[in-house]
């Protein structure tokens, strides 16, 4: 892992080097025993994934989210999350941590996923962490040899015309406000989308706060190329 990070940094010292964990990108506790010895400046970033069934810490069954009071299971879960990945943000070798993938059943009918989402949002907001949501697509042209397969975790419904989760904006309002910072009135959220057999493409979705009356700018990006995008009046460069 260290050699790979150094190779990337040597090839292009300008890009961030993103390091993933074990067990579907949920575990980093092995780094407590042996830290990464890297000399790449401030270019190191850790990423992790999390779902209600991921099995972080004491949680090894999705049903756990409804077997105990939410405040108890959430407290235990967040403690385990800090032990597994949160520790990377502190100490002498501290580095940024992003939740590059999490998701939930956006039909809104799954109690376990709803409880999980409430708990995870508490952690993301409390620690001001960046995040990526799986996923944008409402359906697949083809998946597992089946046509027009619905994606329950998709932001869009199967028609790709409406949000699958009707209360999405309200549910994610605090997280979106955290992303935008104190000087901007709009946020751009990156969601990956893919149809089987095709390359990944990224779509930026613009969210407005109640104070912003201007329409959101239309923003698109392709994973294969560097691109410029406009965030309010501030021009930034993103590398995908």
C-alpha cells in the first residue's frame, strides 16, 4: 500500500492519493499497529464505505438497527466507527477521511436503513466529513442479465423523473449545508452513475438553500478528464 501511494505521488505530485481499507473498505484498525510511512506532504486522504449491513464493530447484522433503542445502538455504532476508521483523523499521522460511499433504501420503507441513516448523518455532521452517496441511477438498462432493473438505493425513481425518496431534500439539508461552508448558498453533490457495460460518469447535482433565489448552474463532469466547475462565484478545479 505504501509503495503504491508513493508511486502515484511520484507520477503526479499534484493529485490526492486516496487510500482504501479492508473488508469492503470498512476497516483500517490494522494501521494502529503499523502506520503508513509516507512522505507525500498533505496529499494523503483515507476513504471508507458504510451501509447498514456492513458489520462495523459490534454490528454484524442489519437487523441490529431495530433490535435495540436507536440512541443505544447508535452510540455503540459510532464508538465502533471511531475505533475502525475515525482514529485516522487524529494523532501525529492524521489525514482527512471521506465517506466516499454510503447508501440506504430510498423507498423510505426500510426501518433498519432509516435508523442507520439517522445515526450516520449524526456522525458526518458532527465531524464535518465529506461524503458520496450511492447512487444516482433509478434503474439499469441491463443488470444480471435482466432488463430495466430497479435500483432501490437510487436517488431517482425508476422513471428517472422524480426523487425516489420524497423527503430527500429535508433529510439531507443539514449535510448539504455542511458541504457548502459559510460563504456559499448552493452546494454541489457528486453522485456516481453507471449502466452495466458502460463507463462510470459523474453528475453534479445542485441544491439550493432557502435564502438562494437564483437557479443552480448546470454542471456535468466526466470521470476520464479533469474539469472546471463553477461553485457560486468561486471557480475550483476538480480531478476525477
